[in-house]
C-alpha cells in the first residue's frame, strides 16, 4: 500500500527518502539486537535528516521522508534542528515552535496488530518486529498546533491514494 502512495507522489515529481537508510551503523546494530533506540541515539540521525530536508527545500524540491518521528521533540528537530540548546535533561515539554512552516507531517495510524502483521512480512530489515511495542510506547501522535494529517492504515489503497493525490496542491 505504501508503495502505491509513493508512486503517486513520485509521479508528481516528489523525491522519496527512507530515514532508515540514514541510521548510523551503531543504531542499526542496537535495533538488530532488539534494543530500542533512545533520544541520544536518535538525535544525530534526526539532525542529519533535517539537513537533508533543508538541502532539498533550498533547491525547491518536494520531498517525502519516511521516518519514525515518534515524539514531538523529534518532529521539532526535523523542522528547526534546535537541538544544541537542550541537554539531555533540558528538553522543553512545550516547544511553542509549531505550526511548522515547511513540513506537513503525515501520521500513519493503525492498530498494533495490523502493523505487526506487516512487519512480520518485511524481510532483510534491521529492526525486528519485537521492537514495535517500544515504538508504540514512545509515540506522541501529532496534535495542534503541529501541521499534520492522520492517515488510517485501515483505509483501502484507493482511499489513501486519493489523499496523497490531493497533496499535489499543498503549499506550505
């Protein structure tokens, strides 16, 4: 299903990046061993993804980035990269920096059983399905004033395609 959505957007000239391709080897190894990533593991990865998004934005390229921006602060890093000012214990609970100016977050929502069944079918990926619970535990679904849409993974392919085809006219 995700493949069809990507084909629609790529047909509109959008580039696709899979955030998993940018994890450092230490993160990949940790996940492969069944150990969930923590904030310190994710922050350098998110900063790298921020740089990738800003590079593409500066060239006028529309981009789809698939990644697990599970927490509000992760989404803030993707948008603003204001991580240097915060120590491990000094993350602001309310960033006050949304709505975002350049990024529309698409929250793919579905029951854990559905996502688990899809992960079980995935081959050759470093994150084992056993880590899914830790992702649900860490998840902070987007909420106002963040700029986002929620797409149910329980919708049909045609319903999801209709949503993404409408993204052609989105100007952030």
